[in-house]
C-alpha cells in the first residue's frame, strides 16, 4: 500500500504541475483593422483547426483570448500560420455509414481558420475537423476554394470523386508540369505538397513551406535505462499454510533499453514505448517445518526479461525540461528461475519452476534536454507460480530508472 500511495502521489504531482505550466511562444496576430500585434501565443499544436487562441502581450502579462471573429490571421514562430477564410466546405464523411449516393460535394458556407501549408503563387491550406480532412487552395489572385474529393455509394460498393486532380491540372500550367503529375496524386498532405512545391519552383515563385522536415531522431528515441529495483515476493499454498512464505523486500539492479516512438501531433507530447529489461530477485527465508531437522530453508531465484509496452505523455516545463507519466503492460519471460526448499542438512525437499504472468505498471519522471531522464515506476502484483494450481504468488516492485538517449 505504501508503494501504491507513493506512485499515485507522484502521478498527481505530475498532473498538477503540468496544468500550472503554460507554454507560450513568440507569435503574432492581425486583427480586423489589419493591425499586426506581436505577442506570445499559447501553442497547443492544434490537431483540429482552432476557432480561437490564448495570448499574452508580455511574458508576465495577463492571459487574453482572441477568436475567429476578431482575428484575420495568426502565426507562431516560423512553422505555424493560420488564416481566416469564408469558404464553402463539404462535410461529407468517409465512413461507410456516412456515405451517400450523391457524388457531388454538399457545401456549407463557413468561417474557418485554415492552416497554411504552402504560401506562394499557388498556396495550399489544411482543415482538420472531427472525422474529416479537407484541403483548400488559392492561385495568386483567386479566392480560396476547396480541393474536391468525395467517396460515394454505387450499386457494387463505393466510388471516388477525384475532381481535385482536374482543378489542379487546369490551374497549374507550367513547362515542367505534365498531366502525369496530377493523374495519380492522392488526397493526402504529402502528395499535394509535392505538386504545389513543384509548381511554385517552376514559376520561380518566392514560396514558404509552413511545415518542418523532421529527421528520424525527432520521432524515435533509443535510450539505455539502468536502474535499481526494490522487489517484494510472497507465496501461498492452498493445501498447506505451513508452506506459505513471505520473502520480503530485496534490492537488485536492472538494465533496459527503451524504444520510444513519438506521435507527431500535439507537439510530440504522446509516445509509444517498449523497453526490454533484464531484472532479477533473490531472497532466502527460514521457517519451522515438520520435515526432518525441523527447519525448512526456502530460496527463490527469479530472473526474467520484462517487456513493458505502453504509452507516455509529456508535460513541458520549458525548452530544456519536461515531466512525463506513462502506463504500460509488462510481459514477463522468466528463465532459470526456481523456488528451492531444502532441509536443515542441505538435502532438497522440493524444487518448483517459476513461470510468471504479466502485469500493469505506472511511472512518472523528469527529462532534461531530451537526453537525460529519471523515472520512478511501480509494478503491480504479478503471479510467478502460474503453472501450479495450488500455488499463488504476488511479486511487485518499485523501480528507480535512469535514462540516457543514444541519439541526442
């Protein structure tokens, strides 16, 4: 219970601390009168296009709100820019139960913040909403219009309206652009960026790409993870309480290697982790017995490769530091592990092979410069005697884990 209380306290601290930290970054916005205001904008790395944002005029100033009715454009740093547009948008869904037999888009007039992907002679915009993704485009002196793509029902299944290919082919006339540049493109961000980039290069347009080309290391971390483990093991026998043994706490070392895959949305705050780890637990207990000699010496030697797999969430404190919390399911593969009971004269009374089940674990920690970390992780109870009917065991542990990234 003390271990559980400690880890819950740590997780509570991480949650409270994260809410107290607000990540404001240098940005700007342009209001209805075309006045540009330099400010600090709360960057939440919106997955769905926003309808407003929080900002501060000075680092110590009050937090103010801006919305789509009062702001025509806003941006953060060199990578994020949104423009307001009064556009026609088709909200038709792509899941089977949302498809209709109408191949044409069903437009609604909406006032939206569109994310700028490419700004130039030909500009590309993105709108992400609940269950839909729509792309918009604008040629130099034209209005912003949706690139049309729609799935619809037909007698033998469903078909696709690829009007966006014709739209781009008709508007992007340039000596290096050929029909094949448009006939096979998909309604996805990378394909469309490639076409817009090629056209702007062909026309010698001064264009800007508002997206960051990330290297593999920005999305993947590989870390060495040594640490110490305070493990606790107890065993019970349903046929004889005399065989029950509480081995108590035992301190040991562990060594792991963690692979972390960061998700690109929400400022890389979410990640998927897997951490193959070698750990062990050894203990000895002496008890009275009806066996010859009157003493039973129980020795447990429990070695395994753990494979925790789960999710992690980061809470940014500043550019150098962040807290994190994770929950994992631990697959455990015991090897050369046994419980040996010996008599007082050294003869073996019994040997039981240990075979373990999985369990959940909860962790909280701190990371510095995306390179160094420390984590406290609590492993809930797992059964190490799963191949015996009359035996039951509970192994739990508290781990202090140190990490160093190999890529930074």
